[in-house]
């Protein structure tokens, strides 16, 4: 059965680094509070005019540069993002233009922090169809532009960044060994960029969007209740246990949540790829960045890697990779 393999991975984060002390200068918080509650020390913030498509383009260029392919060889571009440049054109279309990937068609997937898992799963299906040869899957976020900087309970978590992989079709099963996805519709626990419909016809009507907002305790309860159980159930369906997984790359929500998941699975933190301490929560990009960092740090040949995303919606899922 045809499948896909990962030819290369890469990531990009903005140059500007914002520390907890920097945030403490503009809101009622402190380095001690942020680190004790989230484990986050710093985050990269786009302060030089780089939008989501810019970060996505740079990550894609870096990934392509590690292969023998050119942009003209790409058939499909999927960008997963919670913070697009705009509603139209898609961020993926802007990346296609920036790369001059004239043979590729492109579109966005929006499943918030679970985006990379859903995007990689989707691209793998296109590769398996036999109609497409090469794809770019990019997760990119400029979370900072959606933050309310008076809301310390949300803003301290987030950073900006992008990660990308180049997929190519292969004759065998490829890298994706299994998946399981879920969605539970919930518009209140986490929301961002909502646009209210009109109530009257008026000359001063103009679209207005709201800032990112989350009910932190509800999010924590949702994750701690569902995600460890989901991982165990998913792996059991493949006759595996958490001990059979070499590396876990969960959504980089915050370090304390990742520690909770590791403890619930009775697995050491050494098996969990993390970048949240220095990058903050980069939403859908966190897993993509984690995969690239792991790919650079160790030889993944013969290894099992579990990607688990969870985010607004409530949307969650896992993808089992066997290299």
C-alpha cells in the first residue's frame, strides 16, 4: 500500500525574545509566577512586521533546502494555523506565492493547537491517493497579534513560530503507522478572532474581531481528563503501550501539562520532546518545531514517535510515526 515519508524538517522563530520580566513590565505578573505555573521562561515574538505567512515561508524554505527538490516539485501545500494573515486569501496561498511553487495547490487547516497532527494526516492521505508526489506541511502562528496584553492568564503562555516538513510519496506504508482524531464542539472554553454578525444596518458597520481568550481551568481539566486516556486507548488499538514509544511530542501547551501527561503515562520526561520553556506555547507550530528539533538531535531510524495535539474546539488526536 502506498504511503509517505518525511524527506526533511525545519523550523523558524522570530529574532525578538520576550522574557517573563519583559511581560511583568506591562502587566501584573512575575517571572516566578509564570515559571511556577507554566515552566515558560521566554518566548519569541514577531515585532519586526513578520506575519504568519512570512514565518511559514521561511520554515518551508529551510525544509526544502535540505532536500534535492525545488519549489516547482511541490504538488500540495497545507498550512495549519490558528492565526492566519486573513480570511482570504489563505495563508497557504501566500506561501505558495512566496515560494513560487506554481505547480502546487494550497489551502489552510484550522484546528488550533492540534493543527500539525491534522495537517500531516491530511497530506499523508493525498500522498496515498497516488495523484500527488510531494507536499509541504507547515504549521505557523503569530499568536502575539491575537493577544489581549491586559489578560495575564492567557498572554503569558504564547509565542510565535513555524515548523515545516517535506513529504514524498513512497511505495510502502511510509512513516504514518496509525492515527486517531476527535472533535468536541465548544465555542466558549477557547476562542479567538470571533466576528459578530450585524444587528442593525448602519453606515458605520465595520468588521471587528475579538482577542484570544481561554478558560484556563477548563482547558486544564479537559486535557488532564482526556489526553492520557486517549493516548493509552490509541496505542492499545495498535497492540502497543506507552513503553513501546521511543519519543512523545505533545502539544507544547505548557511544561506543567506535559509533566502531568508523562506522569499519567508512567513515562520519563526524557522521552518527551519539549520546546515550550524557551518558545512558549506556539499553538499548532509547537509539535512541528518539536519534530524538527528531535530530528536534528537524534537518528530516528527504527524509532516510534507519537505526535499528540489538543486544542480549541475541543479538538485532539494522535499520529503514530514509525521511521
